[in-house]
C-alpha cells in the first residue's frame, strides 16, 4: 500500500481513501490473530476485519501522530490498538510514544461535560501536535462533531479514524465536510459496534459528574485482562505483517 500524501488538517482525499487494503493482507492478519483471540470484542470476526482494514489504511502515517484522542469509553479498545502500533513504529524511529487522552464525549445532553472537554482541549492544545481522534462507530456524526468542532476551534492539526460508519461519507449529506475531509474508516456498516460497551472496556461513562474523561472501573474484570492481551497480540501480529512496509 502506497504512502498517502496529504496536507495538514485536510485528511486523506477520497480518491485515495477508497483504495481498499489488499484482502489478502487482511485475511493473513485475521487468520494469524483469530486462534489467539480471547475477549468477546476480538472474537467478533467482522469487527476485527474492519479494524484490520482501518489499521492498514493508516499504515503509512500512524507513526506521525503525536497524540491520540479517544472518543468516549467505547472507543477505548480501538484507541489502545492504534496507539500500540503507533508507539512501536515511533520507537523504531527514535521518537517518543504518542500521548493518549480519553474524552467523555458520546451521546449526552450535559452541556457542562462539553464545556469541561472544551476547557481541557484549550489547556492541552499547544502540546497536542499532530493528533488522531479515534472512535469505534459513527452513526449521524453528531457526537463526534462536538469534539471535531472543539479541536478545529483551538487550531489543532488532527484527523479522524473509526472502525466503521453507518453511511458512505461520499453520499451521506448528514456528514459535515469538517468530518468527511479528515476521516479514515475500516468499513461502511455496523462492524464498529462490536467494540461498543462490554466488560472489556475497563471504564464507564461518568454518571456522577461532568468530568471530561471516562471513569475507570473499580474492579478489573477478567474480560479487561483478556482484551488487553488481545490488544497486544493484535498489534504484534499487525506489525509483523507490515514490518517490511515501514
């Protein structure tokens, strides 16, 4: 897969974005990973296939991101996978690992949370550098646009990544241009929902207050342990497959 050239803040052009990763490579990574999958999320073949496609589409640029911003608790697993891959690639280049921040966005009507997220981004904006906003699934795009608008208003250089989205962004008028111009996705459909919620996340929405971040679970479940091991295994096998493409 060729490296994609793009201007800061403009994302990947659709003419190149729609070049699908080789299905042979997707299948090879999937076949290598599936026997090791432990958690419910990573045993969902369709979701893992879309995650592989997303990672392959980002293959030529993951090492360029200095910060990964995870949208809501449910985007946690995908963010950790991409961060793990980016961390290893940056290490090979003698660079520091990307910073990782989890934001309690998602669907809610609490304007205080939105305000706290905005203040958090404002405080960190000058230190974020090139950033990747990650989520597992985009439906209407309204939830993710809250963060997109905040990041854009603060002058952050960023792209957006999702395992899947409900509609094809080339033909879905409900998706704003500020989202469409920045997005990289694994597939069109509901595959990303395989990573939504569940005991494997290790965090939950903060229902007791308007903090800008999800809250860690008080007890680390066996599913969390399995998911963390799956994240490490997935990243290791992905890096093995793509090592010659660095």
